[in-house]
């Protein structure tokens, strides 16, 4: 996973009044938990925001009062009206200790079935996994090039060493379904033509 560095300012006071003052100063109130103790701090809203409004996930290296903590983002709260970030929760990472998180899915390739008029369906934009973050990929890439109409990639088809996928193995991640006007799969058509040609040749040989 990608790593990014952020500078946090320690918060001595915790409460609604303090949080309001922090936000007024262009900062985001945050809490780091999962270690020996909870650490309240604040982040620059602009610097932090560019890592939030994106499908990517990161390991954050957060410097708070001279100490750097590795963490992942676990929860965000947004203002109900203006959608600004009003609070962030981070989980501190401990070496070799597995954590649960969601990794983004990226579809690659051009499906045979889609090229022949099939409809691509993506059921998961993120996949829940459990493992050591250092083993996590930036994204889970799924190559759909060979998918024909009626075929699908399921959770059980995902292969990631050292990572456990937390979904039903039979759950469909991406599929190609038949749509109105779809034609036969190109490869299947070619096989059919070859079979017909072979049959005609056999009949001609028998007549001779």
C-alpha cells in the first residue's frame, strides 16, 4: 500500500467546544486509537482532504508532537449540509498485527462478452480483507479480458497471498450478462464455423 506523511497537532482539550475551534482554524479533529492509549490530535483540512476524496487507500505516517505513528483511516464524519470533514478516526498499526479494511477494485481489460453486446455488472467497488497492511496491494486488479457472456469472476477467484477475503467465496464480483441485441461470443462463433467446415468435409469424403 502507498504510504503518505501527515503532520498532526496535539489536542489537549477534547469536547464539542474545542472541536468547533479546531474546525474554525481550518483543521480536522482526529483520534488515533489501537495503541497504548488514545491520542487526540488535529490535521490540516486541505492537506488531509486530498487523501480522502479519492478511491485509493493509504497507510498514513502521522507525526504528532515529534512521534510518528503508522495508521490507517477507519472512519470519517461529514457535515450534513456542506459535506466538510468534521472528524476522523485512525487505527494505529502494530507490526505483524492483522487488521480489517476495504481495498478498492480496479477493472482492467476489454471483455469479449462486452464487445459482443453483453452488459458488464460490477457488484463490488471495494473488497473487505484481513491481513497485515504491508501485504496489501494498492488496488485489487481484475482482468476481464476473457469474460464471455454469462461468465463471472467470484470472490473465490481472487488470489492474494497472505490476505483473507471477508466475503462469501461464491459472491460475484464482476459479471457479463446477456443484453438485447448481443451477438454470439466471437470465439464460440469461430469454433462453430470450424465444426461446420469439418462436418462438410467429412460428408464430401463419404460421398466420394
